[in-house]
């Protein structure tokens, strides 16, 4: 497109800012981090504006054969664009959420967040297999530090579990990547997307990639690291974990598993469907009995991610588009919910649901925003959650009615646990004195939550803005996997043909 | 003959330099220590310069006894760098540590050891190999027990000597078998003998030679000396042990495997694969319980040798190139992490070695903690550190040669190793500071740590292209 290497600049800005943060005072580090993330947000908006919808599949391509075996190859399609937008949108909010809550070692904290931003954008923009892996895996280091240094009481355990669990998942993928590079003779992702691997090898490769993405996603039963990591991480850490890092798994399925191994994806689709159906029901039930707010939202994330995976493996347009919208929507909504938890945690320093109650009385602004996000999480029409879940389930229905039936219960259960949470925290009487003393949202907190609320409604009312950039890519993907698409069990059967009878004939 | 003399120029420079310095030491005594140290570094640099020309491209010298090729030259550059670092950091260490002072023999012994290592990596004959190995080892035995009044150091020297002598015996036995059944000690002729057909005697010889070499590179099951020696030896000597002789022994093993026993690849590959996986797994599991940082790094080096052997098991030019690349990164990581250990001193200046004493380092000395974190993550092979690229290279070679299951097991086992590297990061970054820590006041050591950390950090990626070319050229020399 243009000669301006915008993706490299988007990576360079936070990287330089991260280094700068280390050498300045705490307050200066806050401002540098905020400024850098806002610059990236502006660059991201410009990127979206310049993105040629209906143009070539890969845009803003940069390729410098810099590192011997692999090159500095960047480029985005519609999927990557949307997820990069999500990252750059949430990042300034994360910095804002940590403005006061983080008091110790601010410089390192801000640097860690900026490095995370670099790695997330890099993961979505990488067009070289090994470059992708490097960005994908390197993201563990700053998150490990964020959880380990600024986390809660049990942070050490959570940080180890997070790091080792996800690393173990990824090493198998790495070996698969080595094999693919040798088989195809290239590490260029667009080329690999059109390489047909032998079917028997596809199965192994698919399983190796599955090991990594299922852990990242996370899918049941590989999700156990998530509640620990979320509960122990600081608020902004949870936001970025739920908002963007969980999307890496879905993005991986979309970018690698489906187009590179279509036959294997079709043959092993039952595995994904089965695990997803279990995940929806099981984790929703688990969420219902949580007494810790963050844990509840963490389990709800697992349930929502299962809706993503069934949509992806439905092999049709509605399913894939729905999965992408659920990812974007969940990125916004769960981020907002974690921020909502963070707001009251900052005031009372507990996440116990039973300690709260009656917040609608003394925190009306908070109650309104929290309700909006609760509804979006439930999937109320008009919010982003509805669009995604509806499309995803509609796509799945064409393949398997049973799985759709099972997964739709997740929406009902989702309504149950979210409304139950909302009722216990916001409604009822103010019984505790310290809860009564809690002030309503400050200007900073409103400024953090309002933009997310706006985008959630925008996506719910006019999803076309978000679907349009991805439309061509969904088409490409659909065409690529069409040859392996499983036959659906709900194909419309021809009914009895009723011959229209002329009025009056019956009387004869 | 004149051409041969030119080809061994680096060894001549080192030998003459060491002999002259020994005389200077004899007359100059204790006072000349510093001057001799710096002159030794200059001699090592001179030997490095002498590598340009016939010494790196001459081919065979002394009727095949000695090889002057790019492979040997590449290994020698690494050896000289490591030896120079071990000499540079010694004076300050001995000055600050109570007990023995640094004596001028120290740099001279390292120079002599470097001569031996140069012979090892350039050997074209089993006898050159053995003489080089013994010259290196004898100097190393003395260095291990350099702090004569320290019981741990004396124990390390004795242990190293006894076990080293045993290993030399095994190696010699293997050499004699090979000689007996092939009638020659020249690598090229031995290769012909292996190619001629199966012979039980030659196979036995191969097994014993590899067992002897496995001791020198401290691969499991011949690793047991490593933690004790690394812990007991004075830290500058440990720096030396962990880097230069490892490079020499590994390069020697590669040369013997490819040049002398290339036709028997299928036979030695089984040994190499076993030693590789055993080293990776044992090195990872045994390190978990360690509380002493030097012992931890010793197990880490066992673990890394396992990864190096993965590249050798591939048995291809690509595999050899990956071994050389891994060795380069390994030397940087090892030198760097041991240099950080060298900085670990309490307020009174005495060295401390427990991992717990690193706690809260990121708040007391953020730069040092950052460097150590880079080294630890690089040793664990986490991207974007250069240690990841090294693992990428060896596993790519293994997968390309068709050893997918080896790659899978090796890489999955590397996750176990990640645990204890992360523990060091955890202690430095998550724990609260415990006790005071001496401020770093050596510009040279700080500079060396910075150079090593920058090299293994993502900045080092910029060197991947030239390093790829050099290692490929060096590897081609063997095929």
C-alpha cells in the first residue's frame, strides 16, 4: 500500500517507550506509557481508515529478510486488523486502570505492559511462521512478571502455572512448525496457507497446534490456569489477559488450524465440538457457585470462548464471522467487567461477592455501566454479545443441532450467573458501613469505561462496521476449507408440496 | 614443512607466549601477576589474529596430523574469547576474596590449556587428539584446585583429576581398539576402515571413544564431576571450565564423529541420542532442588550439552552448523551468567553463592537483574532471546534429518528446565530484598556482562545472518 512501514512503527513506539520508562520517575513513566499507547491507538485508527476493504488479502505488507532463516515479514488481513484494533483500544485503558492502583515499581510495570502491547500486535501482524512463534511465546515473559510482581497473595503459584502450562502447550506446536517449514520449504504464512499437507500428517500437525491453542484459548479441560492467573493478576493484567491474550488461541485456530489443515479440522471437529459443549455447560455451572467476582468472570470467559470454537469449526460464513465477533465482543465486555470489579476492589480491597450489596443506591453511575456490560455478557440484543453469539450458534446449527442445543443452554446459564452476580452486588440494601461509604465513579473511571460501553453498543447496533473488513477474508477461508466441510445434520428436507387451489373449487 | 608451521601459527604464538611468561613469572614473582595477566590477554588476541590466513584455510598440516580449517578456526575464536574473559576477571576476584592471592601461574596455565584446546579442535589424528586433550586437562586440574587453602577447591581439583584420568583411560582404550582394528590413527584412514564393513572391534572402539568424550563434555551418564567441580573451583576458573573446554570437547566430538567415524554414523548416533536425551532430562530434573547458583548453572550446562548433542545426532552439515551456532550462544550465556555470579558479594565483600541471596536483586541492582533475567530466559530457550534461536537451529537440523521424535521429547523436556530458570527470575524479581548487596564497581566486568546480555537479547538477531554464514562455512569444512 503506502511506503510507510506503519506496522513496524506501531511496534516500535511502545518498544521505545518501554525502554524509556525504565529510566524515568514513576509519574513520568505513567505519562510516557499513556502517551505511547494513545499514539498507537491513533496509528491503529489510521490503519483501519487506510485498510482497503475488498482490496488485496494482505495489506501493509513489509518484508525484510533480516534474520537468516526467517524474515521480518509483517502484513495484515481483516482478522488481524480487527484484533490489532482491539489491542490498541484496550491498552490505554489498561494504563489508565493502573494509574493509582499500582504504587510500587511503576516504571517496570509500565514497561512490562508496553512490551506486552508490542508482542500482541506482532503476533497478529507476523507473516512468518517463526516470527509468529517468537511473538506468541515471548508474550509469556511480561505477563509472568505482571502476575508475579504486582499480583495478589498467591501470585507466585499463579505465575508459574501460567507460564509453564502455556509453554508446554506451545512446544509441540513449535516442532510441528519445524516440520512444516521443512515440508513446504518456506516459513511464509501466506504461502503455507495454500500448501496442501498430506492428510495423515495434517492430523499430527493439527493436534500439535491444538495443544497450544487449546491451552491459550482456553478450552476445557485445559483452562485451569485461567482462574488462577486472573484472580491473582492486577486489574489491568486481567483486562489484557481476557481482552487480548485469550484471543490468541482463537486467532491461531483461524489462521493456522483451519486453512492449513482443513481435512484434519473436519475429522477432528467432533473433538472441538465435544470439548466446547462440555465447557459451556460445566464452566457456566462452576461460575454460578463462585464467591469471588474475578473467578466468576474468568469462568464465564471459558464458556464464551467455547462459543468461539464451535463457530470456527462450523465451516461456514455465519460461524466464522460469529466467532470473530464473539472474540471482539468478549474482549471488550470481559475487559470492562474486570475493570468494574477493579473499581470496587480499589475501594474495599476484597473480591468477595457477599461483602457488597446495594451499590445501586450510592453508586448509580457504576450500577448503570455495570448493568450494560452484564447485559452484553448475557448477549442481550442491541449489545455486541448478541450479534456474535447469534451468528456463531446459527452457523453451528447448520452442522450439528445437538451441539447447538447444548451450547445454547450456555446463554441461559450465562444469564443466570451474570444476573445473580449483578443482583448480589448492586441490588439489595446497603448493610455494611464501609460499602455505604464508597464513592461513585471518578472521572478517570468513567473515562475508562465509557469508551468500551460506546463500542459495545456500536457493535451491537451496527456490526457491519466490524464485519466489512473481514468479509473478503471469511470468503477466502471458506473457499479454502470448503472441500473438507462436514455435512450438516440439519439440512432442510423438502416438505410436502401443497398445490395452491383456486378459491371456490372446494365447493364443487 | 614450512606451510605446516604457518598453519599452526596460533598454537605457536600461545606456546611461546606461555613459555616466556612462565620465565617472567619465575623471576618477577607475585608482583608481576597483573602485567602477566594483561600480556596473556594480548597473546590470546594475537593468537586470534594469527588465525587469519593459512591457520584457518590451510588444510592438512604435518601429513594429516593436524587440520587447519574453518571449523577449527571458528571453535578457536570461541575458546580464545572465553579464555581471555577467565583471565580478565581473575585479579579482582582473588583480591576481594580472603584466602589465596592470584599467582602469575594462573594466566600461564590458561594459555597452556588454550594450546591444548587448539590442538583438540584441529586434530586430524587420534594421537594429536589425545595429546591436546591431556594438555588441556592437566592445566585444568591445577586450575580447579588453585585456591590451595580452600578445602572445596582442593576437593574439586582432586575429583576432577581422578575422574578425568579415568575418562582418559577409557578414551585411550577406545583409541587402542580403533588402532588395533583399523591399523591407523589418522582420521581419514579410520573413516575408510569404518566404511569397509562391520567390525565388532571397531564398534567397541567407537563406544569407548564416545564414552571418553562424553566425560569431557559432561554428558549424562558421565556428568557426575560437573556440579562438584563447578562449585568447588574458584568462580573465575568455573567460568573457564564452563565455556572454553566445553567448546573444545564438543568441537572435538563433532570432528571425530564426522571425520573419523562418519561412515559409522548409525552406530554412534544411538549413543549420541541417548546421551542427549539423558542430559536434557537429568540436567533439568536434578537442577530443581539446587540452592547453590554455581551448582544450578552446572546442571544447566549439562542440560545444554544435551541440546548440543541433538544437533550432532542429525549428522548433517546443517546439524554441525547448528552445533557451532549453539556453542556461540552458549558461550555468551554461560560467560554472562557466571559473570553475574561473580558480582554476588555481601557487604563485607565475601562471595555468596546461594540462590536465595539473589532475592530482590531487581530493586537493588536493576541492571544486573535484567541481565541475569536475559541470561536465564535465554538458557531456557524462551523467545525472543537468542537462546531460542540456538534451540531452533538444532531442532530444525534434527527435524530436517528426520528425527522428529527426538525433537519432540527434547523440546518437551526443555519445559522442565524452564522451571528452575524461572525460579531464579522469581527470586530476583518477586521476592523482597534480603540483606545488603555490594555495589558493582568494576567497569570491565560490567561491560562484559552488558556485551553478553545485548548479544543474547533480541538485538542479537541482527547478527543471525553473518553467524549463519560463518557457521555454515565452518561446518562445510568437515564434509
